[in-house]
C-alpha cells in the first residue's frame, strides 16, 4: 500500500516535470497560473513546518521541537547552509532532552 | 521521485500517521512548481525525444536556477546537465546511505532527529520568503494547518492549505 502511494507520487512528480517541458507554452502561461503555482510550495512548506513541530498524530503538542524550530529560524535568518540549519535544530532537541 | 521537498513531505505525512494517499497528493502538489520550471527551461534546453525524457527528471529548483543564471544558451545547457548529474548522483547515494544507516539507530528521538524535518522544510522555505506577500502566505498557511489539525486526519491539513492558497492565487487578487 505504501509502495503504491510512493510509485504514484513518483509518477506524478515526474509527469509534472515532463509536462512543463512538453506542453504548449501558452497552456502554462496564463498569468493566474504563473502567479498561483509558486505560492503552493510556500504554503505547503510553511504548513509542514508548523504541523511537524507542534503535533504528534492528531494532537497539538508543545515540546523541545518548538525550541529547535526557534534555533532553526535564527539559523535561516543568518543564512546558514541547509545542513547547518538541520543539524542545529537536531542538536537543540537532543541537548534539551538530556536535561 | 527526484525532487527533495516532495520526498520529505511524503515521508513526513506518513511518519505523522497520515494516509499514504494524503502524502502522495502533498508530494505531487509540491512538485507542481517543477512544471513551471520546465516551461522556462523548454526553450533554453531545446530537448526532444529520449533527451527530453531524461532532462525532465532533472527539472528542479537547483538545475533551473543554475541554467537561467547563464547568459549564453550553451552555458545554460551545460549548467543544467552538470548540476542535474551531480545532484542525481549524490542525492541518491545520500538517500541510500541514510536508508542503510537508520537500521543502526535505536531511537532517533535521542539524537533530536524528530526536529530535523521541520528545520529542513524551513530551510527549503526561507529562500522563497524574500518579500512581504510570501511571508504573509507562509504565516497564514502555518496558522490554518495548526487550527484544522485536531479535526481532520493527519496529512489533510496540508491539502486544505494547498486548496486555500490555490483559490487565493487564482481568484483572490486583482490582476
């Protein structure tokens, strides 16, 4: 079941790329589409940050992940590289759990 | 699937207890931007047939950025293919290493690894927030996701957010 989902998601992601290279230019050149599509990852990534930090399953929780997120926000504001951001957040959570 | 944000999202939704289909839908929605990248790259790359089928797999944030930053089309094409090959190789080697290494980890929480995915999503998000509107959308999306989370199955908050932002983009603003 999981693999079926993975395969379908993979096929969809690839099809979207191929469609961009193959479809007539004017189909995707509608200004509303041009405006909307870049907004989707922004909203989804922000929602992922929020849900993965403040929930476990269907419950809202406030734990060390919130502190780790604060550290990650500081890191991205300082324009730290990707791996530094992730490592700083993980380290924060690990250290706070040791306390 | 070779597009990082979608991979992380699929794993994230399933890991949080969401259905694999909610995860797959989120991954595909995150991948929708690659269609627009493909559109921008199509005239630049001018690929047909088998080369287009191969090039499509390399249509990503990174390859698009590298390709459109060049003035000369030949350099653009070189930047696209070189970035694509390098990323494809090392990304997948890294994924394999990760898949093998996790068996050695007894409790990922002890290493703070449950704090890694939100930080990774944040790092992917940050470069897109250079002006006021994206920042407002990001904050609103996070708020909506948190508010609806207790009432719907895991993964579904993301789909609600995607629907709302699409409606906003298509109908919400004056042209």
